C-alpha cells in the first residue's frame, strides 16, 4: 500500500532492486491481477508475502450482513493460503448504523472469529487482529488498543489468532509497552508495522500517515520493545499517504528503505 | 463556542430566550469585549459563567516559552476570577517540535501546575485538566485519557486541580466508566462537557464535533456515570462544528437545548 501506484509486476521489480525480500499485499490489487498469477509472480521473484491485508469487518448485527462478512473472510483466508503467506490481517469493523455500544461490537468480533479461526487454521493461515487508532472507533475498527486486541485473541490458541502491532495506531497509548511484552509472552505478535504520525490530519483521516522519521513516533523505541518481546518476523512499512502516492513509486520505495535503516534499526 | 457566531450580547440574550442559565466562555471573545465589561454583561443578565476556556499549553521545554506560558495562564486565572467562574479549563499542549516523549511532556505539565495551582487557588479558581482525544496527542494535548488527567491532578488537592469529562474525547475508552467513578470519589470532576462523535472527520480534525444525537456517543450513558459519581455541577455542550457555525446562532442554541433534553436527560 505504501507504493500502491506501482502495478504488481512493477512492485516486484522495485522490491528486487531495493533489496526488499518480503512484501505485504492487499486483496484488491491481487484480485485484479489474479490470485494464482500474483502468487506465481512473487514466488518466481523470490519474494515472501509477509501478510495479506485485509479481512475483518465483523461487527454486523444483521444476519445476512454477518454471513456475507464471514464468506468474504473465508475467501480472504483462501487468497492468503494461495499467496503462501501465513498471516491475514483483520480490520475488525466499526459500529453498525445507529449503534453506540463498542463493547458489544467487540463481542461480535470474538464470536465471528470463533467461526473463522478454525477455518483459517485448517489452511495454514493465522488471523492477526489489528487495533486501529481510536479516531477510527466509530466507522472502521471498534478495536482501539492492543489490550482490546489481546482480549479478543485470548479466546483462541495463539497460533490461530494474534495481533498486529502498528506504530501509527498505538504510539499514543501509555500501556503499549506492557501490552507488547504480554503479546510477546503469549506468542501473539503476528505482524509488526511501521508508520509515523504527522499533522495536520487530512479530511477523513485515512491517508495522512507519515514517512518514517517525519513525525512524532519514536520508531526505534517500538522496535526495541517488539524485539525484546521475542518477535523475529518481518517488519512492514505501511504508509497511506496521498503525497507519497503522487510520486514515482520506485523512488518512494528506495526512500522508505533508507528511512527504515535510519529510524528503525 | 457552540454558537461562536453570536457576539457576547447576542449570546447573553439568546441564553435568556432559551432558558439557559449558565454559559462557558472562551478567552478570545471575552478579551475582545473587555473582561470587566463581559463580567458585567453576564452578571446583569443573571447568567452564571460555568467555566473559562482555556489555559494550558504547558509542555514547552525551552525556558522562555515555558515562562510565557505560565504568564499567560496566570492571566487566564485572573480573567476567570473577574468573570466570577471558579473553573479554568486547561488544554495541556502537544509535543514540542522534534519531540516524541509523551510521558516527559506530561511530567512538564505536572511541574507547571505546581506553580499555577497555588496561584489559582489564591484567586478562588480551580484548574481542570482536560484529556483530549488521542488524535490530538502530538500537536494539541499530550493528556489523552481520563486516567492520565487524574494522574496529573493527583499531585494536588482536589479543590485546586481536577479534570474535565468530555464525551467527545473519551467515548472510545473502555476504562472511562471506572475512571469517572474514581474522579468522582476524589471530588475531581470539575467540568462535564457533551459533544457527539460524527464521521467523516474534517481536515485538521478540529471542527467536526457532532450535534447531540447525531453520532456514535451514548450521551445518556455518560450522564448516568457522571451523575452516579456525584457530580452536580453544570453540564456544558461544546460543539466545534463549521456547519453549526454557518447557521443562525439563536436557532442553533434552541436546537442544542432540545437535543440536550432528548439525549442527555
């Protein structure tokens, strides 16, 4: 997503040119290219697919909407398996229209994972619950803290359901160091993602994530906590940023690698 | 601020017409009108000034900037005393340029309150630390939760430093019920403010607060928690909303009274 201006073949070539050996993919470009063709493309380039983004949106009350969400998530699991990644990232979904009960919505997420987790496990895919910043609590993700994500994941075996640690969403939380340590002890850190926090936020607050080093987040502090928690998996940089998307994707990828080395290693 | 399109005399007349007996004022319009003249205006109309907004911005590291902030806060205390309100609301300030340590910034707030709280107490004014939504942590307020606000206030007597409970900033927090109860036990709820949460957020995320009943916040739930915590003070409605500011202020005030009755009583 950081360089969504690149087609999948361009992305694969740019990763090779930049020394990037793993890539997190999003469902929509993969579906457009064809899941099997995308899997072959990355495999033949020697690239690892780190995660597939994203399943989730599991907060519906209405039975048809709930069933449709579960079907779509099973399809996402199948796509993850076809791509050869072991991790499907879940953005859990916001409040249904007119609702205000965040706790009840999180309980519906847990309930839905009860159906999805065994299905995913049967296909070698782990589900990674991603807490999103509280500014998305109403319309995008009722899971706002790592603590809440761990509460949900805790209903399932760690090899089936874990969490995403994303600096953009969690940097403000004074409990995050303790929660990262706990997630590590439980073996539930299934993904670690980096982005910086820059202001002012754009309208809709979706596409204003900062390039590493441009903002308020102490990325090295997060890296040290996640390392100390025993995480040895891939580290993704996930920037939704209109300005970066308007530039040459290869240049942005090279810059991102450089910023990663300067601020997160 | 909900009807900032009204001049102070218009506001006072509109409050009387709407049966509103207390009003929270902001420093800038009061200063433009003249503090003594504003005090006389509201007093003669029989209106209570519930709070003055706002002091704060106490996170500076640089000595001159810190001194200037303290001076400005002492002036705000004097203005509050002149207006006859016992409560000055504090928005604590964001991170200084290049900084990323939220904890250290909160410690500087506590340190500054050590100078301000006795000054305010000597003038019959309480300081009310307002936690702002985590989306403001970098650039506006490093105090993001009621728990953090209570930690800061806890260094001082409750009659000197308390907290603001504002539904817009706190609605997402799963610890807020317990924190409201704790704030009540300590006698530290110095202000209770209502606004609803609506999406999409506007650019800059400052002026998108929802009219009561338009959004995701269960206002009656908050009201019940604050009532149960023993709060008997005024309840303010504080909406920063471009669309409301574009309408006739008297109409907006009447609508707000109606919404308050429908959603928060």
